[in-house]
C-alpha cells in the first residue's frame, strides 16, 4: 500500500511538473522563415511544429486578420503581401505593396493594412476587402518598424537609415512629427494607455521612450550584459505584457530577451534564448511569449509569470516574424 501511495505521489509530482511547462490553452503560432521561404505552424499546446507551408520569397513580417482566419505575409523578394488561409493552410491571394515589404500592422477595425516598403521609402495603406492601395505615405530611408496608437489615430514608422520615428495622422495620412532616435531603429510599440511610444535602436543599443503627446524622448534605456561587448547587444523586437507592467525586448546577437519594468524603466532580468533573437509575440492569454531566433533556427517559449524559458522549438531556416491566434 505504501508503494502504491508513493507511486501515486510520483505521478502527481510529474503531472505538476508537466503543467508548469506545457501551456494549458491551445493556440496556433505562425513563424515566418526568412531563408526557408516557409511558414512553420506551431501547436502551442503540444509545443511542436505541426506543418510547414511553402510561401513566397523571403517572408518576414506577419500579421493575423481580426478573426484569425487569414495570415498576411510580407514576401519581400516577391514585392507582395501573401494571404494564407489559416484553416486550409494555402495561399489564397495577394495584396499589392511597394518593393520589399518588411513589417505590417492592421488598423483596429481590421479594414486597412499598413506596411513598410524598405526599398522605396514608403508606407503603403491597403484596403483588405478590395485588395487595393489607398495611400502611399513618404517616410525616411529604409522604413521598417510599424506601430499604431491604441485609438488607431497615430501610425508610427521607423526608418533605419534616417534614424527617426515618423508619427503619421491616420486620417490625413501625413506625417505630423519626426523624432530622432539612436542608430538603426527597428521596432516601435505604444504602451496600452497610449501615453508612451517605445522605439528600439539596433545599432545604437538603446530603447527610446517617447512621450506620445510631447513627441520628445523622455528617457533612454540601455543594456549591459556581463561578458558581452556593447556592440553585440542590439535591441530589435519589443512587446508589452498584457497587464502593461513589463516590456520584453529582443536583443539580437546578444541571444537574450530583456525584461524591463515598464514603470521604472529598469531592466529586471535577461533571459537566455536562441541565437540572434528577432521578433516576439504573446499567446492571447498573455501567459507565454514566443521569440524567434534567426541563427539557431528555433523559437524560444517563455513562461511570462515565471520569467523562464520553458521550451525551444525547432522551425525552418532563419525564423523572423511570429503571430499567434486562438482556435
């Protein structure tokens, strides 16, 4: 009887351990593989790739439609945005874009898709229903990062070579402010209340915190990791936790994701992930953060509450973008 009880305790302990590693909710993550010309489809409950879908050339930025039924894919070398039906996992059409689309973002109502066109210094606004370009907005050289204020009134684009964050009125589709940041800005994110805009600078090695109403830099966040040269610490993707208390910043070849207290702007922790971490995405419940690692060809899964990497999932060649949908 004692042996049976010990066995039951062992099973219970094992179950508790599995529960801390495996996400309870089932979602689907879509990872673009820049050199694999494919999308890896990940079951977040099983923590494994269930299918690899061939797509256009050099896929990078990805975004889901509001209902999760379509995945929009920046196929940079095809100069197009492909539409993947997430049920059939087939390409069902394309949206027009300028040369070399890199990142994209949907308007809050899901009707417009904004994309940065790296090779012609434009942000293109596309009507999703009609599949037509409705506006082309001139910005700086090598546009990349895209963000929208929570109310959808302000669109932000970062230009890698001009080193600016361009603030665009979504009604007039004109720039109304330019903010100079550090070298090679890559990503931009608004806080949930819309009060701050955070912009990462890959070469500058910082994140600029910009007042959304003043259009001025309030603070710069720098990073220090023992044993790593400063030039190896290259901030790229930024995401805020669902409760808004923390920001997570991918640090490129530093192979770490920085955890930042959003109120104090202090780095709380560095999480070791795969090689050359690029982009980040939360599961819809906010419990897990997925990080794409471009050189090690895998995705790191981070337990947000525990601030711990719980799984590495092998994907395709040079994973870049990631988007996650419910089922």
